[in-house]
């Protein structure tokens, strides 16, 4: 059976379980979607403006599948921009060709051309998302991926009555690509966003946006599953619902030990599933989202709102605002992230690598390189181990698979060039703010276990960085503030039930350690999911070698893989 996203779903429809049960009653299926990349005039905020969309929708259609399904998404590019789509969090075993980051696993789909992303959804269930993976186009080109558990496999938490996808985004009144370009020309951060959005709408706190409020209707006494996605380009966000607590049950399509909280914290790239009980005095309640920032950096601090509305309550009832943590509440942030634990049950074990074959230590730095044409004579950039990544002209995966020379080097260092007081006073740290540039990656032996410590630095400024690894989930075994101390910090690792996920925040002026088993051959991008920093070079890739078995090698490329 095949379902075409644009026919069946409008991204913001409440999905009825009864309805789902009848179209997914068979075993593994092939789900087909048509994604037409179109520039459409979308009426949002105070005026209508043309934006790049999938099928004219903002946010785009939900890809709705079941664990075990095969998915075919034909993307046809009718826009003037080159395009590629990434299925954020899908592991794409042996199949980097369907991963999507432009110039890493494919060349972009050029105007007038098509490419079919062909992948299986194996061993994963929960909420993920898809987005454009080229320039800043993901500002408007994104949508949810919902993976239902296999037929007959219940959730490991009480069955919700209904569910709802909640996509948090960032909106610019002017053309996003022009904003990005201008920033690059000046060598400065581009203009910050004009609004945050919930399911594409900023809510009534934003001037002249009364019509543009997302409303979710609930029935008294029922439980709802919210599938929350942070699709913002640059802002880590808090989210809360007035009067209602939330029970976190899953992040990044991995079940968690349930815990109840008044607010969640979600970084760009991450997803969070929560249960909400409609058990308050029937009325209207605001759901609100606002930026978390504990570094001295200007950000869009506007609050976006949506409304939780009990059935039968008129629109004239004024909703109350929830209490969000203070914008710089790092204590909340640390303790919230500490609460995230893998379920680690018999059915969903946490297979944490206990022995490490390869130890990596990467410093995260911001910096400035000289730029005679820029306003200050310098251009801001960002680096890992003092290397600012340069995008190649052809896909790295092709270069790896066909053994093309001269595209990348595999000499990305396992350690920074020299140790320093990473999070010390800016004066000492900033003696070394310029970085070398190159398309340098790290080669990883098949099936080896990797420990990677990501260390924030005070080069220019400390800041928190959500790091995303393609092709894998990893375990977040430790995190802390200050400089990572191998002797003191390694013994404190959680190797029992650490959170398994695909995107993790490195705290401001701190470090985070992840572990994973390199059992997925291919070329896998790793980058800060703040688009600003990705653009500045805060990225690299792992080349994971083929294994000995015939089913442990990168699959041959599909025949319609876009040419450069
Ligand atoms: Cu969600 Cu490389 O991205």
C-alpha cells in the first residue's frame, strides 16, 4: 500500500489512532511520497511572502511510517535553489546515499531534476524529522517523521488517546538566503530571526498574528502524545504548557525512563515526546516556547505561543501563559539533561560500549580569519580541533566509494594541536583564534568502539553547541562544566542507562562525552546543529570503513544519484 504525503496529511492534523490502525494493518510496507520543492506564497505573520516549501506546505508533510517499512521519497526540485533533503536520525545502514547532506553524501538536486531517497526504517521507532540540508534552506523546508512501532508492539507507556506533532521553528520576514549571504559578505552573524513559530505560526504575542495561532483541541480526561521537534536554525528552546505538566517518554526516537517536568529543553535537531493529560479546569491554556541562552550572545528572545483548548470552550476565554525557566537558566538545563536516561529494559537495552578502541578529543572553537572585503577586515568562523571544515565540490561518499583522489584527506587529528586552558579567561584562550581550513575527516575502523569528548572553549566566547552525528545513535555517557579531566571525569561516566540519541548539547563552557560502535560503513557528517556555526565550519565527517562481510559494505549508489 502506498500513501502520498501530500494527499493524506496536512502537517498539523490530529492523527486518529483508529484511522491509523486501518491503513497500517499489514506487515512491513513500502511507503511512497512525492516531495515537490516549490516556491509558494505563504501567508504568515503580517504579510504573505514567497518561501521555499515541500508541496506548498509550511511546515512540510509528515512522513508517517511503521518500523520495518521501506520508504521511497521522490524529490522534484521546481525551485531556483539546489536542494537536498536529510532524514535526520534515520540510521541509513550501509545506505549513506539516502542520507542527504549536500556535498557529503550526494550532490544537490538541481533545478528541474529529481532524486528518489530510498531507505528502510529498521530498528527505530519514534519521532524524527526531515529537513533541507543545504545552505539555510531548512528554515522553511522541514517536516516530521513519525515511526510507529511494529504492528502489535505497544508503546512502553500508557497508550495516548491521540497524538500531535509540534514543530518549533524560526521565521525571518526577509528572504533567508539573502540574510545568510549578507552575513557571509560582512563576515558577521546574519540578522537574527524575527519570530519563533509553533507549527509554522508565532501565536498572538506576535503583532498582527491573531489568525496565525496553532490550536490543539483536547478532551477532558484524555491523554495526548506530543511529538515535539526543534527545527529552529539557531535557537535552543524551552517549552511549557500553562497548568499542565509533561511526562517525557522519548527523545530522538529512543524511549526514556519517564519523568515529569513543567518545561522541556530542546536543542535544534532534537525531538522530544511527552504525554500530557487534559486534566485541568476546562479552558484555554497557552503552550509557549522561548530561547535558552546562557552565553553573552544576542539571540531572538521572542516567545511563540500556541493554544491547548478544551473541547467546547469558546475562543473568547483568555488563556494564561506558562512559567518558563529564565532565559539563562543553566541550572535547569543541566538538571533537565541529567534526568534523561535510556529505558534500558529487556526489550530496549542500552548497549553502551564498555571498552573503547578509539579515543577522540575535539575542541569546539569560534574564531576570526582575515577577510579584506569584510566590515572589520575579519570573518567569523568556527572550528573543531582548530580546523574549519571546507565543503568539497563533489560528495565525500562518492569520493570514498569510487576512491577519487584529492577530494578529502583522512588526517583529521584525534586531539587538538596543543592543549590549553580551554574554558579559561578569554585573554589566554584568544591568543589562538584563527583556524586552518581544510576538508579533513577521520577514518574509523569498521565495528570499532569510539569515545568522543566534545570540549567547548572560550575562543572568542563560550557557547552551547548541539552536536549531531549522521548514520548513528550514540550514548551520552558524561557531561560537565569546565575542562574535561580524564582522571576525574571518566570514573563518573554513566555506562548503565545513558541516553541514546543523535543530537546532544555540549554545555556552555563545558564538555560532553559520547560513545558509539562504528558498525555502519560510509561517510557520516558530524556538525553543530546551529546553522550559523555549521556554515562557519563547525563540522567534519567520519569515514567508517567497510566490514569483512558482504553485508557490511557500503551499498552501490542508486542510478539516479544527482551529478555535480
Ligand atoms: Cu539535522 Cu546534518 O542535520
